[in-house]
C-alpha cells in the first residue's frame, strides 16, 4: 500500500491572467479552486492511475472539510484528522497565458505537539510492514521540530520505503535517516549541497556527491530540461517532452506519483521512469494544480525518451 502524509494541506485558488504586470492593475480572466498540498496531490494522482492508497494529514475548519471533499475517491482511504477550530491554509496560484506560474503560499495553522501525536497514533495503527510512505511538502508548521524525522524514526522497524519530497531543514536533516528516495528540484539540491545548481553538469555532479549516502533513488527534476535519476548505481536522464504547457505547478508532485506507482507495482525501473515523466507532462497540460487525463498520460508514456548515462 502507498501511504501519503500531508501535514499542511491547502486549497489552491487558481487565478488566470493574460500576463502579470507588476505595479499595475491586473484583470483576472477566470479563477477556480483546486486541492493543494504535495502529499494530497500524490494521492489524487494515484487515484487517477487507479492505484489504491491511504492519505494521512491534519485539517482545520471549513477549508479542511473542503480539502477532505476533494480527496474523496474510490481508490483513496482517507486517514485525516479534522479539527473544527481555525482553518487550513489557502494558496494563490497566478497562472499566465505564457505558462509562467507563481504560487503565493500561506504558512498554515501551527499544529500542536498533541495533534501531531494523535496523527502518528492513527498512522501507527494503519501503516504496515513493506508499505511505501510518501513524506511530501512543508512540515515547518509543527511544534515537533523536524517532523519527518519523527515519522521515519516511528516506522524504522517496519521496512517502510520512505519517499521524501521536502525542502530546507526537513530535507537536509532527514537525509541522515537514508530514505528510500528523495526528489529535490535544482533549488533543493542546492540547499543540500550549500551551493547554487544552475546547469545539467552541476546536477550530475551533485547527484554523484549524494550517491554514497545510502539513498536508493535520487531524482532531480529540472523543469523544462527534464530530470536526472540515480538508482542502483546507474544514472538515467529523462529528456523533456514536447507538450502544451498550461500550468507547471504540481508537476513535481505528479512525477513523484509516477515513481511511487512504479515502485508499488514492481515495474521495471525504466517503465517506472516513463510513468513519472508521462504523468508529470500530462499534468503540465492541465488548468489545475493537481490531476491529469489518464489517456493522455498513457499516450505520452510511449514517447518518453530515457537515456542511461
């Protein structure tokens, strides 16, 4: 079973503009609400792939109830804790016609140590040996410092495969626990290494530095330049695909969804990479921050170009 954890879920308010003009009045062409939060995105995408998964998280107030409503799917077992006081956060995604996307993200309600412990107890009853656990998104709004380390320590004896997609201290310190997979983008790889990463060569060199840390899979997403993935002593490059990019927000979450799906299904690794690239590319063609057309993703999967370096 794939389990996802979203400690700081959100609703995303999508605002579509012809183009953003700083310091001037910008006319909104249309707007819509979508589910926010990286782990919840992974669960929704897995649901589209018809892959059963369990979504854990904490939400608050009316916004929290809307988050749970968006997660209702026959393939998703909802494991959220809901608290009526306060409200879960709302993010604002500004999408321009040229494909440029800007996300304005609220910090989110501070989650108490007691609420964190209640969630861990709920997870403790449900996470089974051999499960995949996706730790994805911001976890800085908790009274337990470095919450992802707390989670990994709690399930260290269950042979759980941790797929980590975070940033800052939760990413850097969690590497000491040797998660099964990490998925930094170039900025996050730079956070780990303490220097700017601005080229494909720098990405390859950075992966080489991390390859001896005991992490099974290191995937670095490079936006429009594709991705580099290190796995079992081999380095792969996924070349970018030509698609009509509408919205890039959520593409990294979609990539992680494809990787989780492939690991869960026991697919050959190159097929796992193809699913990750196809789901990510199909998501880029969507108006929303989450979701994609399954038929389109399956069509793109047959056209993914993967090179072993």
